[in-house]
């Protein structure tokens, strides 16, 4: 979240991407960093134990949301 907010403050469109395990933490950090509206996209948890094929599915499923968040 720190990097995402830093890029946004610099005027570079950014999206925070994490697994659903971190929804609450991301909201709290965005608020504490002064940018509560920073764009976020969450993929299904877990990530660490996911196979390459599962990660590819997660990435493909999130692609439109990430692109949409960058365009908005």
C-alpha cells in the first residue's frame, strides 16, 4: 500500500493488488496514509500455495478490474 500511495501522490496512476485476506488491512493502511480512495483489487486467497496455473487464472480474472481501476 505504501508504494501504491506514493505513486498516486506523484501523479502516477496505481492499483494496490493483494489477496482477499488483506481487505481490512488495505483499507486501514490507505486511511492512515491519507489516501483512503486509492484503487484496490483483490484476488482470491491464498497466493503462496497456488500453482502457476492457479496464479494465471487469478491474474486473468483480475485483469479487467486492474485495467478499469487505472483508467478511472
